[in-house]
């Protein structure tokens, strides 16, 4: 912990102790508070909405069902999750190349909770004595940690059941409630900026996404140097070395030393500096969001290949994601042939016929019950033996054993397509390809069947 006069400067360097960044007001702080309230509101409200009689967002791991506002996803849809994660990464790369680490400063979950915990501690220290403030701070942190844990676990266990009948759910939900409560308090109340500096990998590789046109929080050294007290205005720059920019920084860096990996782009140092400039009667912007090229007064290019590349890649991936999402089958149909024999020879009215056995696995992937009609798309000489119409509950999977029969054919094998139709809407839902094997009436493969 460093001190400058009577002011406390938060620091995370060697030998640093936990310190509170100084409070500041300004346009960037107001924006952070508004976004923080919005994001926390969305997060804490996530488990509570009801959609079609079910919790709107619910990840039922034992049932392998993931419900999101009427959409039901299954483990076979995990490629969609991969697309979402890849798109999120490219969106982060594009935003970083455009305006730096604003995600860290304004929307990162850790920075949101870290800022909330710091605001609570600072507010209680102003209104209470040191001992009472410390006790109340820990109680407030623990309450927020518990609410956070209930919210997270409530996405995997129905939140209303979790609150009304916690002991009937077994030990694991209670374990995870304790785990997330402790983890939230530990990360937001104790680790704080150390997560951003030492644990977050994004801080280490963000520089590879920057270029001379990336907008970051930067100090205008041409205007501010040399630093000096207010009374030396004639011989010094606009910076009076008040260190307020350091005191308000959540990670305790001095932005006047240039861009550093620990800077999260929150803009609080700009708010603090603008207030000082207003008091001195000087123009704002000594610390502001700007690019390296703007500091050198070079013209900004109209075309930025890297940013355009990120944007095009993101657009292509989003288009593919929409195609995959809207093309998800409402019904899954798997076909498995009998592995014991290619076919079975039978005698029907004195003529030779051949039967193939199949096991159809039908899975209703919808959140509503469905009546399904099974069929095979082939020539009319294929006879269906077995159930053709089945009723499936939401999410139900059922296996159906059927046989197909046909007379002898010159083709020893032919391609067939099994189809599943919505019995009510009379439309085809899914098709699966398979094979049908036969012998000949003159060359009966007696050893192949029974």
C-alpha cells in the first residue's frame, strides 16, 4: 500500500496490501454503475421467469435437458455451444481491437462483483466505526455471496424447490450453495484486483489484439509534462501531480506511465482528472479514451484490416449459427439394422420373400408432446411389419422394433429412407437412410436366415 500525503493509493505490486480505491464521480463512473445494475439485475433475475409452465432457464443435468425460454437443447446440440463460445471470443477480440479492454472495465463478471463489494465496504466505512463497519461488511458480502450461490444453483435445480425444500434435494445442492457463497466472497471481497492482474489470462494476451488505432485510456504526455504544482503553471504542463488518477484506479496503476496490462479500461482515472481540470479552469481530456495514432496527430485510416477481419469472421459464424439453430430437428430418429443376419427368408402364399429387421430410436426433442407416424420411402413392394404410430411425451425417447418385407429382387441391396412425420400437422420431420438386403428365389441363402 502506497501513500501520497494523506491519500490512500491502491496498489497490487510487491508487498502491497489490500486497499480501497478512492471514490470518484463522472460520466464513465455513472455508465459503469448503470451497466453494473443492469447486468446484476439480469443475473439475479435469470432463474425466476416461468415459460410454458416451466422455469425459463433451467439446465437439468440428470435429465440431460437444457431449457432456455421454450427451446430445449440436448447433449447432441453441444456443437451450438461451441459456436456460441467461439463467437463470444471473436466478439471480444473485435471489441478489444476497437476500444480496448472496455469489457473488463464495464461488463466482466468479476469486475462487476468487485466494484459492488468495494462500494459496500466504502459506504459502510463512511457511516460506521471501524469495528462495526468490518462486521457489517462481512455480513453484507456473505449475503451477496449466498444470493449469488442461490442464483447459480437455481439454474441447475428449480429455484423455487431449492428455496422451499432444500433438504429434500440431497447433499450436492447444499454443497454447491456453500461453495459458490465462499467463492464469491473470496474472489470479490478478498482477491479483488489480484484476479485481474495475476489470474486473468486475458490481461496477458490482450496486447496482441491492439494496434495504433485501438482506443484505450491514455495520458497525453505532450500536454501534461513536465508535471508540477499549480503555482508553476508557466513552467510546467497541465498535470499537477495530484495522483488522483492513481488513487481511483481499481488495479492501482499509474496511467501516466503508459498503457499497462493491468489497465482494465474503466475510465475512472479520466473522471478524476477531468474534475481536477475543471477546478483548475483547464480543458478536459488530459486523460481520455484515445488511440496511439491520435496522440501523434497522424490521420486515422478509414480502413482497418484487422477490425474488418474480426467483423467478417463474426458475421460468418453468426450466420452459420443461425442456420444450425433454426435447422435443429424437432425429432431425432436413429436406425439400427439387426446385426445377427442380413435378412431372413420366409414363405408367403407359396412365394419366397425376404425380411430385414430394424430397431428405430425415436426421440421427441420438443418441449411439447407429439404424435409421430413412421414410414419408409421406397417402392410399394416393401411391407411394414410393426407399430407405425406412436405418441411421445416432451423429451421422451422410445425404441421401436419393426420388420420390412419384400419379394426377391435382382438387386441384392437397395437404399431406403425411414421417415418420421408429425401425425397432426402431416409434415415430415426427419429422414434417415438405411439399407435393405434380399436374396433371389433361385438362389436361396438358407444359411443367412431362420
